[in-house]
DNA sequence: GCCAACGTTGGC
DNA sequence: GCCAACGTTGGC
C-alpha cells in the first residue's frame, strides 16, 4: 500500500468532475514526464491512496481523496495526432506513455498549498520542495496520516 | 504575464 | 557524453 499526490488542472479534470464520472473513476491521461510515468508503471497498485491536487488555478492545493483503480496501461492520447498529448515518436507496439484509472473517494476542504507549507510534519513532502514540478509524487505513510487528520 | 526551476533535444 | 538552447510547469 502506497500513497501518492496527483496534480490535475481543475479546468481539465477537477475532483467534482471525477466524482461525477461513471464509477467516480477517470483515466489519468496526459502524463508526459518519465519520472511521473515510472511512478504509475512501477509503483502504483490498485487501492493505493491518492491526494487529488488542483494545480494551475487560483487556489492550488489538495481538493479531494481518491484511490488508484487500475494498474498502468497505455495512454491512447499519445497515438492521436489531434490530441494535445500526441507523441509522434511513440509506437503502438511500444507505447511510451501509460496511465492508471483513479477513483475519487470524496471531496475535501481545499487544503491550500500555502497552508500545506505551514505544517511542520509535511515539510518533507516532495510537492513542497523548491522547484518541484512533478505531476505525480510519492507521499509517505506519515504524511498521509497527518493529512487524513487535517482533512476529516 | 513573469520567471525560476527543471526536463529534453540535438549538435559536436 | 557534454552542454547550450529551448520548452514546460506552475506558483505568484
């Protein structure tokens, strides 16, 4: 059992969108960073805890709780020339990019990035490190526990 | 819109 | 394999 923080732009897919989706589940397409991909491919298991984070918006922060609902499988948007996420160098026989399904569990209060930065127990969170831009980052069991209390 | 930080590309 | 140039992310 592992824990993750996954960033989504709410204009694209918000926690509300995920909750409104069939089975409250959305495919996490569009990841085009190798480190983030490797976390999905090599690290994620069904049932892992997910912090649903809203980024590139007026108030970035954790907006909900979710869980990993599938193991990694090819992200079809990489083969679609019309897609923003198209990758001409990826081949069907050898897909470069994968995704997982993410099932929204519940919306939480917005725990903003600014507030996260004030919590001593969370100072080591990868997402809070200077220059951190990764859209998927691991969360420790201790950090998860602290966050559960804050998001009750 | 700015810009710091980081990732990727490609010439050599 | 180095590294300059360029592209992207994402908070502010």
